[in-house]
C-alpha cells in the first residue's frame, strides 16, 4: 500500500524539476534557445520570400508562354484548309473567347467561318420539356421530311439542328432559316450569321460543372445530364451520317480522362472519323481544335490532348498542310482533265 511519504517524495521531485527548468531557461540556456528560434524564423522568412519570387516568375513565364502560343496559332494553321465552310457550335456562353479565337483561326487556315450557334438550356433543361415538344411538333408538321432521330425530345431537336447545317437538297436556305427561327423562339439555340449548309462543324463543349444547377433534385440533375449528353451525341452522330467533317473540343476530368462529348466520340466508332481535343480551354486550345478539324478534312482524324484516352498532344501541322496541298493539286488536275475532255468533245463536233 502506498503511504504518505511516497506522495511527498513525488511532489518534491516534480517541484524540483520545475525549479531546475526555470533556472536553466532563465540562465545558461536562454541565449542559445532564443538565438536558435530567431534563426529559424529568419530562415523561414527568407524561404517564404524566395518561394513568392519563384511563383511570380513562373506566373510571368506562363503568361508569356500563353501569349506566344496564342500569337503562333495563325501561323500553325496557315494553308491547312482549302476553302471549307465551317460552322461553330457551343453549349455554354463561357466559351465565347474560345469560339472567337477558333473562328479567326478558321479564316487564317484558308477556311470560311460559317454560322455560329450557341445551344440553349431549353434543349436539356428538365423543366423545358413542354417547349421542346412544341418546337418539335411545329417543325415536323411544316417539314415532314425532316424525320428527327433520337429517343428523347432533346436528342430529336439536336438532330434537327444538325439537319439545318448539313448539305442536302431537301432543305433550301429559307427553310433552314425558318426552322432555326422556331428553335430560337423556344430557347433551343441562338444563331449568329446566316444559316446555310456547311462542309465542316466545330463543336466546343463546356465542362460538366458549368451545367450544374444547385436547386436541382438528384432526379432532375440526372435528367439534365442525360438530356445534355444525349443532345450532344445526337448532334454529332447526325452530322456524321450526313457526311459533315467534325472536330469536338472539351475538357478532361480530375482523374485524367476526357468527359462529355469528347469522351463519347473517343469511346465509339466516331473516333475513326471525328477529331477530338481535351485541352479546349488551354492557350493552345483554339489552334489545336482548328488543326484537328483540318486533319479530319484530309482523312487524318485523331484524339489530341493530355487526357488518358488521347493519342498524342497535338496534330502534326506540317503533315496536315502537305495533305491539304496534295488534295488541292489533285483537284486542280481533275478539273484540268475535265476541261480538256470538254474541249476535245466540242472540237469533235
């Protein structure tokens, strides 16, 4: 059994240790400890300033690099297109900068900027089902030959958008305009420029977080996402069936894979014909997307970017330019041959 003397000895030992610590701290150890702490604080301050300076230098270097990439875009795409008319389609207003830059590069590459379409939320919003049905009914009654494809109203209206851009004798420019007007009045799209048939289409797609609505229930959020992805895919598939050359641009996920329409294109048969990039919002995005389209136009589609399902970082501009030039030379030879045959036939008569 522990007696009182044991507790007394323990208390004395504790107070003795405390007294020794106070004496040493206030005496011989004080200067050494203080100097050590002061030196450590000063070293941390120096390291902080060095890291801040390094970060500022990297930010400036990155800005300069982005500026160089953006200014080099026109040179990279020069002579990669040979007069093709290109429409641009985007699904979010935040991509305005990328759309503008891409359209400028189309012209620099030798193409022609065609209609500019921004898809509206009414195309996928669960609450806009009535508007979609109304637009679909109006269009199919006035133009029964349209025959929209898809399971949902979102997919069917997306196929209609593709039809007013794709070549075909079943729709003249007046009909294309009237259909676009109906879609616009129902919030399905916004059109800039004259609507007409095009040779190629660029689809610029926003990342998933841009379309999230905080007030959505889990069911509504799921429906919204399904409608959006279904509309994107229906648009691209319909254009592909109509022989329109395409490139799609988007972003990659935090895990490194592509997302949205880019992922859908890369995971199916469209990969063989439709180019894709997952670095749309990078400084190099517009130039990479334009080159990807130029590659698809000469039979060299690819999956470009930094995502895990990409083939390589960027298209080979030199190879695309050479292929485009060869195609133009071949077309000139064919036209020359046709003219010679016509002249020969005329002389024979």
